[in-house]
C-alpha cells in the first residue's frame, strides 16, 4: 500500500487481488505506465501493475477501472 504522507511524485497502485486483468486502465493511460503481470492472482487473473515511473496522476486508470478499490492514485 502506498504511504500517502511521503509521496513526492504522482503514483498509482493496483491491488492485484481485486484486478481482473481487463486492461481498460492500460488503454487509457497516456504515459503507458501500466502493464499486465505474468503472475496469476488468487482468482486466476493476470492483474495489471504500475511499471514504476512517469505517472502523471491523471486518474484516467482509476475512472476506467470497473472494479471498486482496485486502483489507487496518489498525488503529492
């Protein structure tokens, strides 16, 4: 989980157990900083994940995601 008190740049986090790998977040990300994992979650889905840099905090991934709570976007 992201520590919201120490974030210096925008970032996002995907909860892999809530993600169903629909890839809607990948399609809307203007910086292409989201990818699909090779690993399966407990429900046998390949979840999305943040590649680690260049997130602008636009929140398009958050709004595109149909699963409540699967994506969190934190801005400084």
